C-alpha cells in the first residue's frame, strides 16, 4: 500500500513537470501563455516539439534570415 502511494505521488510529480516543461520556452525558460506558444521551424535545425516564446521566436527568425 505504501509503495503504491509513493508511486502515485511520483507519477503525479512527473506529470506536473511535463506540463510545466510544455509551457516553457526552450531557449530562455520563461513560462509561455497557451495562446502565445510558437513552434520552432524545421529550418532552424531544432526538434519539432520545441516551444518558443514570441521574443525568442523572432530572434531565431532574424538569425535564420541573415544566414
């Protein structure tokens, strides 16, 4: 019973970490609002599930355009 409870607590903590990680900018680690999330473009050589904030997205876009 005790190990089951510990497992449930650990699983809940993992879910909370994943949820927070999904709403966090990959570059600056700021928390990003649901409607302001921007996905990295494939041309930037980043994984497709990476979330960026508006500021980091525009910076990456500018860096890509100057290349």
